[in-house]
C-alpha cells in the first residue's frame, strides 16, 4: 500500500519523483524501517518541543524521515521541505485508508 501511495504522491506533487515501481517498493520498506526504529527515538529526543507544539512537531519529524529516505535511495527524489511534508502526509493518509479498507474487507 505504501508503494502505491508513493507512486500516487509522485504523480500528484511536483517535488517528488520515483523512478519506478520497484524503487517505490524499496522506498516503502526503508521508510517503514525508519519509522519503526528511528522515529520513536527522534520523538523522545524532541519531546519538549513536541509538548510545546501539542504534537505538531511529529509532522516535521515524519517529513525529515521522508526527505532523508530520498537522500539515501537513488531513484527517489524529494525536492525540499514542503514536498517532504506534503508527501509524508499524503503517504500516511493513503496507508491509513488502505489498511482500513483491507480491515473492512476482512470482516
């Protein structure tokens, strides 16, 4: 689902470029691993600013990880912070909708 969300984000937003389907699959895997292992650490380190901003700084952390994934994987480019923020929010929304759709079909 995340790979399809990445491909859709690349089609809809100018600042995001994915070279192909298999690159999107690799990006989805790497982004998932970063979200599982690195994001909790960053959230703990950023806890004071997260409390001050009522949790909105978590979006910045997500955008940073999205941008960072674009920096380490050839074939996936994110052109700036705004593209990273919009892309990370869009991919997260597609993942949530897809998972909910699958849950509804399973019931």
